[in-house]
């Protein structure tokens, strides 16, 4: 049990955040806009460069490419950036485990 706790302490918080964000994106319903975390939307500003990105990423994961593109064209770029960062963090974690 102590080994598990020691291993868990070594996992970067950023890695947990990015994996959690992918899990959250995959669980949202893109057809329903229940609430928004966007500060611009909450202030009543109509245009925001990031609004719809999470829903577009969900549609992309479901294979609805055209609907995803229409909602936000940068969804595939966002996936690429997130998965690249996860890859880098895991690689750093593995190097730290092998080399101290």
C-alpha cells in the first residue's frame, strides 16, 4: 500500500488534469448546452474563440466530423495539443522513474 501511495505522489497534477479533461469531454452531451464555464459567455459577450470547443471535441470523438467542424474547426488541433501534452508528461514521468 505504501508503494501505491509513493507512486501516486509522483504523478504530476497537470497529468491528472489533462486526463480528467479528456474524460469530461467524452461524457458531455453536445446537443445540450446546460451551463458554461466560459467567463465571456457568463458576462453576456456573444463571441468567444473557445465556446463550443468541448462539444466539438465530443462530436469528433463520436465520429461526427462535419458537425464537429461546423461547431468549432479547431477541435482536432485541441485533441492534438492535449494528447501531446499527456505524452510529454508521461515520458517525463517514466524518465524520472528510471533515472531518479
